[in-house]
C-alpha cells in the first residue's frame, strides 16, 4: 500500500511541476510576443524617417 501511495504522490508532484513549467513558459512567450508587437506598432507609428538622423 505504501508503494502505491508513493507512486501516486510522486506522479502528482511530477505532473504539477510539469504544469507549472509549462504555464511559466506560455506566460513568457505571451509577454515576448506582446513586447514585439508593441515595438512593431511603435516603429510603424513613427513613420518612414524614424531611423534617420537629422543633420
């Protein structure tokens, strides 16, 4: 009985850790995509002369 309980608890902990890492990875990916999208919107709003320096 102890072996079965140990396997169940071990599996639950492993599954929880996998879910936690997956959730953190998805959140990081969403933040990166939002950051890139905001940067693209800023560069599009700045116009075609945004990269040029005036002399």
